[in-house]
């Protein structure tokens, strides 16, 4: 993956991918999904290791972040 940090080895790392291939990890994202002046939408992805951060705590903190962002909206939560 060509990341914002240069060529990046994805072996053994959790990642986000779509039909065009990998585009993000907890360490770096690809140049393809970089936020630019014309960007109108963005995702907030929280990588939460199981057993380290509880679901309720994560929900509370992420809810606070979204509440502080006037244009944010919560999509896809279960």
C-alpha cells in the first residue's frame, strides 16, 4: 500500500479495504483516502483491542467526539 508514510508493508496488520484494495491501518492511511480541500465526507474509525477498552466507554467517548463536531453524524452503528 502506498501510504502517507511511503510504501507500507501490510503483513499481519489489521486494515480497512474496499473494492480498490487496502486503504487504512491503525498506523497510517493510503494516499488514496487522504483528506484534501475538496473532501466532503470522512470516516472516524476506532481500532479497539478486545478487552482493553470496554464497549460502553468507547461508545461514550466516541459519542462525545461526534457531539463536538457540528457536521458529524453517526452512521452504521449497531
